[in-house]
């Protein structure tokens, strides 16, 4: 399960600003278009709102395989509004992620664009910048899923994990746990993989990140066998149907694996 999404744009706290709470509730239930619409009145002049709107629409692309033009238009607005290195670096990070999503899902091969954009973001964002852990994570995705360089991916994920811990970004932590676990599973480290997937699932359930919970359940099912694996897949299928069949790429993973695959896990 290589797919993932952005970090925590929009609060997960009920005590946060009303707009951000509303955006989070919609986003977590796969209502990205509605969440982006709430930000639209602000996105034409506010760089932060424009960037957040871009992130939401890019996440929709990754989870549904649709909406590429809307995301690209939002990204161009965010890039035009960026007025300092931090803003330009954050916009470059979003461009790299959109290009990565397009490449990963086979919409259009933009691997070179993704790498160049994330490298530009790295040059603009200092090590202590708030957006640096997310950038490190996305560079890990490129290394793992496009360059097939698991060691580089692990190093990037570990930097992202440390940064997310320091910044208290629980949602990003759910992604770093999951992708570090996926590398462990690839190397046959079953206990380490199970721990990472369990932590990822726990965080997503605590945050109420419904759209990311089914993938987390399926990932954990890859480390289990018998009734427990079946239970996890059944719960993932229930959430998948509840949210209208998203993430679309999850559907093939909801079927029980062949016996030899189950034994290999």
C-alpha cells in the first residue's frame, strides 16, 4: 500500500477555529470539493488558504484519480501568492506532490517534475521550517515508489517522523509510521511492521480520519492471518463502501489474498 496523502492542513481539534474544524470534518470524510469550497473566498488573497486549498484538491486526485485540472489551477494561484521563501518552498512542495500523484496513478508521467520541485522546496525551506517534515516525507515517497530506493526512503521517513514528533503533527506521524512499517514488511520484519501499522491505525482512529482508516486497516491485515486478517479486511470494506468507494485504489486489496500470499505475509 504505497499511496498516501498530505499532512494535517486543517485542525483535528473540535476547539480549533470554526473554519478549520469544518474543513477537517469534510476532508476526513472524503468531501474534498466541499472543504475546498469553504476556503475559496479566502484563497484568492490569502497565501495560507490558497496553499491549503491546493492540498485538499491534490488529496482528492490521489484518492480518486480525478480533479487534476482543479488541483493544477489551485496550485498556480498558490504559487502566484507566495511572497517569501517559506511560501515559495511550500508551494514547490505541493507542486512536487501533485506531480508525484500524477505519476503514481498513471495519469501522466511527471516524475522529473516531482523531483525538481521537491529539490527546489528543500533549497527554500530551512531545516527548522514548519513544512520541512512534510517535505522530507514526500521525498521519501519519491525514493520508495518512483526511484525504488528503500534505504533513501527510510532515511527520509525517519527525518519526517522526528520532525512530526517535534511539531506535534499527529496526522503526519500516522503516515510516517505506516510507510516505515511498509519498508519493514518488505524486508520480512513482521513484528516491526505490525507495530508501525498498529500505531498508524490508532492515530487515524483517534483523529477521526475516516478516509485514511480503511487503508490503515488493510495494511495491518497484511501482517495478520486467519480470523484477525479477515476482520480487518471486513472493517476496511465497510468504511470503503461508507465513503462511496474511496480511495479508489484500495478496491483490489479488499479481497482476501490467495493462501500462498497469506502465508508469505
